[in-house]
């Protein structure tokens, strides 16, 4: 093959195939070699997002050190009970939601978050002070305008009052729906109440600005300007995950038992 003229079709095809083969081997090797590092970075980023949403980040302290105050648990969404035979540190709820053996289909009538299926088990994160639970951090996801938004909501020990809300992944329009990342908007959630007097989900993203004089202001957050569908998506996913289809059973149990389900 090497003896063929450089302009021959056979030699050109051979060189191209050889180059492709070498590049494929190098890319495959890099993917395998870098996978542990990628997984470590993914886990680190998840911890950082949880700490930020719970308001636990501190300047000068490492993420791993701060995360020691958080206890990961796995919950059976239907029963609200902790699942002790699943490793909470390694359980991948997102992966489980795509596994027919580990998920449940959501009927169209109940799928207000637009997610089609959810994992049978969910990851929850307990912020602890000794044996006492200071707050609960719950995963949420739902469809906005262009994408599924993935995030967390943190609730105080009463399992009703919002500590923080934030998203770590989405593809909403920058400057519009992408304003879910705006620190000013995220700050508006702090102190809001999720449930009304009869334990119904009352949290609401209103169109425009909240009227501070309104009796329902404690349940309301300003809508995102120019991003009505993203705002509706945020409200819908919260009503789903904090309602009967989501974490209501779990939260009722921890309120009744003072932190243990």
C-alpha cells in the first residue's frame, strides 16, 4: 500500500481509514481514562448546588467539609418511608427515572410537570444539627418552555417554609426563562409558605409582581418578566413534587415525627 502513488484512490482511502481508527482509539481511551474524574466532578458539582440552594455555602470552607452536615437519604415516594437497603450516597434518581424497573408512569391528568415518569425512590437531603433536622432539601424537575429544568427546593424544619430554590440544569432562554438563575429572583422564594391551612399546596408564581398587602402574598412569588411559560412550568413542578404525587406523604410523616419518617 505504501508503494502506491500518493494520489491513488486506494492509498487515500487507506490513510483516511487508518487516521480514523487511530483517532477512535485515542478518543475511547480518553473517555475511559477520564470517566472517574468526570464522575468526581459531577458529584462535587451536585454537592455545591445543594449547599448553595440550602444557603450553607461559606467563604473559605471546602464543599466536602460543609457537606458533612448533610445526610443523604432515599425515600419511597409512594409510602414516604426511608429506604435503607439503597445506598443514598450513590443512588442516581435521574437514571432510575429512565429505568422501567425503577420508575412509574404518570397519567396525563396527573403529569402537570410534564415529566411522563418518575423514579419510585427519590433522593432527599437532611441538614442536621446533631440529631435534629434543620431543613430538608428535595429534588424537583419539570418542563418549562424549551427544556426540563432540574433543581432543588429546601424547606425549613417545619417542612413548609422555603429556605431556597434553584436550578442546576436547564436550557431556557437567556434573559427570559433563564432568569430562574437570577439571584434576585431566587431570593424572593426565601420565607414563602408552600402549604395552606388545609395542607394544600398554595405556592404560586404570579403574573407580574406580588401585592404585599394581599392575604395570599406569603404563598406568592413574582413571575419572570417575558417568560410566562417558564413561570408556569416552575409553579407546576412545585405543585407536582410538593403535592400528593410527590413528597406530601413524606413531608407529612416527618412533620408528625419531628424529622424521622
